[in-house]
C-alpha cells in the first residue's frame, strides 16, 4: 500500500497529485484572479467623466457618461476613455497676424472653460481623440482663425485707437460663441494677455505722442501768454486811469489854488488901488486947502518960492507940485542971489 500511495505501482500513482504541484496551482489561480480583477476594475476621478468601448464600440452611449467612482469592465475586451470636465484655463499659441493696412499684431489668447456632461460623447468621439490635448489643439485652430479674420478687417488706427476695447470685446464674443457652437463647451471667460504692435508702430506712436505733447504745451504757453498780456493790459489800463484821475485831481487842485491866488491878487490890487486913491484924494484935499489958505494958486506958488529961498543952501532944487486937476505943477526954480 505504501508503494501504491508513493506512486511506485504502474498506472495508479501518476494520477495522484503531489504536494508541490497543488501549491503552484493555487498560486497561479490567485495571480490570475488578481490580474483579472485588476484589468476588470477601473476608477473615474471626481474631475472626469468616462465612456467604455468594447472592441472599439461605445457601450450604451444613450445612457450618458459614467460618473466618478470604481467600476467594472470586461477584462481584455473593454477600454475606458476619460475626459476632464472641471473648469480649466488653457493658453492658445501666441499668434502673429496683420491688420487691413498690413500692420503686424501679436496676440496671446487664453480660454477658461468647462465641459458639460452632454458634450463628453461629442468631444471624445466626434471631434477628436480622447483627452484634453486634442481639445486644446482644436481650440487653438479655431481661435487663431477667428482672431485673424477680425483683425484683418480693421486698420491699425482702429485697433490701437478709440476702438481698441470694442475690438477686444468682439474677439472675446466671437471666440466664446464659436467654441460653444463647435465643441458644446461652456466658455466662462476669454483673456487676451498679450496685445502688442510692431516696434516700428510703437516708435511712431511714441513720436506722435511727443509731438502732440509739445503742441499742447505750445498751445498752453500761448494761452498763458495771452492771459498774461491781458493781465498786463488790464493792469496798465488801471494804472493809466489812476494816473489820469491823479492828474485831473492835481489839475483841479492847481486850478483851485490859482483861482484863489488870482482872487487874492485881485483883492490885494483892489486894496492897493483903493489905498492909492485914498492917499491921492487926501493929498489933493491938503493941496486944495493950502491953495485956499494962500488965496489961490499964485499965492501958494509965492509961498513955496519963499520957503525954497529960505531953505536954499546953494544947490539947485527942483520942485514939482501936484495939481488938483490931475496935471503937473511947473518946476519952480528960486531966484539965485547976485554975486557980489
């Protein structure tokens, strides 16, 4: 029996399992089970949605995408395609385009977007390959085309001047609308981080700005000169008016003083004339009295000759007496005594 169980007997022992072979089979079974489970289980992250394809065909597409969590698929037959749906911002390639008047413009556009669940199937299987890389590539192509179309219809002065914000707003609106229409994504914002012009145009703008600043300064200086001249004119006019008033006042003062002096002179003249007239009248009265006392003019003459003779000391007097009638009396020369 021992030999039988040891497998020594021909025909029977070879059918009985050996202890080492059983362990190997168990280990192989466990490994196979682990591989089977590993290839059959998959996880969808919280930021993604997924579809499963079996031999390249999407399983149950009408049910919609598979949400986050741990799921099972048929090993070696099913494949899982994941698509990130969380809000993301992607930068498009920097582009160089030209305006209608052949001026170069450099732009960098970024798009902030999210993917609704209804757009997952379309983006995975109708637009491009699975994954965000293809979405960005498709975005880039559309953005470049639409931006070039918009800028190509405008001159550089429109884009860089007063219509700049309007052009930027048009770019954002068109990009948002086109990406939503073509890819069914939700575009939350469009940013233009770079918007610059050629160095030649920038230099021309700077020169123009400097020229405008110089012109403005010249105009301001001119206006300031006009204001200063007007102020000087007003000040001079005021000073002239003040001088005129002062001169007028001085003239009036001088006139008043001259009138006063003239009146004073006239009064003095009148007074002196009155005094002279009074003296003349007094002298005339005295002479008349003398004539009357002498018994007439002849008597007065004889008295005066006699008086002169008494007072003569050898000189030759000349006497002129007044006339009451306004004439002159003759000069009476005394009779010189004879030489003895």
